[in-house]
C-alpha cells in the first residue's frame, strides 16, 4: 500500500504559491492601493486625540497640536501670532496646560485632515475662522461635524470646493462661504444655488482679526 498522508514538497510549494497570489494583488495597482490604505491609516491615527492628551494639554491646545502636526497653523484669542511647523521643526506650542488658551483661527489648508480631525471642533468655544482649502479628504461626513460647531461664534469658513458649499447651506445658513472657484463645473441649478449665497465683500482673515481686536478695545 502507498502512504498518501505525506504531501510532496513540490505540492507544498504549489499550494503556498497559490495561497499567496490569491490573497494579494501583486500588480502595480495592487501595490499602490496597499500603500494608499496604509497612508490613510497613518493619517487617521495622527488625528485621533486621546482623553489623556486632552487632560494634559487642555482641549484647545490638544487640537492645536494636531493641526500643526498635520502641516496647518493656528491662532489663539488675544494674539496675532500664527503657530505652525517649518521644515518639520517645532511649532512653538506649549507642551503642557497653560492657562485658558482658546483657539480663534484654524488654517488646515492643504493638510490631510479627515473625519477624525474634526471630532473635537464642536467642543471649541471661541473658533471664529476656519480655512479648509485644498483638503482632499474633506467630504460630507467631515462637513457634518463642521455643522455641529455651534458653541463657537464661527464667522468665516474658507473652502474652495463647490459641492462643499452646497452641502453647507443647510448646516450653516448664516455663515458666508468664501472660495467658490469652479462654478463652471456645476449645473445651472447648482450654480444659482451657490451664487445665491449673498454676503459683503470678504475681508481677509488677519484684517478681520485686527478689526475685531479694535472693536473690543
């Protein structure tokens, strides 16, 4: 009788090869997709703010660190200084709780901010200016969190994606939406909806900040 319980070495290699090739896509597109998934996972992890970090820094400072780590910049109430990282250097932000710092302006333009990065925006109480230009991961899920910013006196939301403007009409009807750049790509009905968002000529962020400071004095 022949013992068939032992698998031939060649058959083992064949089975292993089939298992590997079936589980993974070894084409260039497959490599690119796996790299994209890993990058998104890393970005998501960078934007998660733990309870311990909030307890250590305070909410506003913890959010400020997250924005600066992504390549954005922030400004606090009562100061005209922008905090940001240059050439991967330090942002200059304090590394421990310092008084009652309150975020007034967030410029996340060009950063990979995604849903996780918006989760604590609704808890900020003094946020007036928010810039989200060229943020490729901003979608309707992110904007649903922007729409929850009700504790802050948000005055300026600066974006440059027309579908975002349309979605935000329902969330923030009293906020002027600056930066509608691509009306030609919209249908006539959508174009009219965007153009119907009437507001006075937009004032640059820093000028608005200076005017606000003068009025307070």
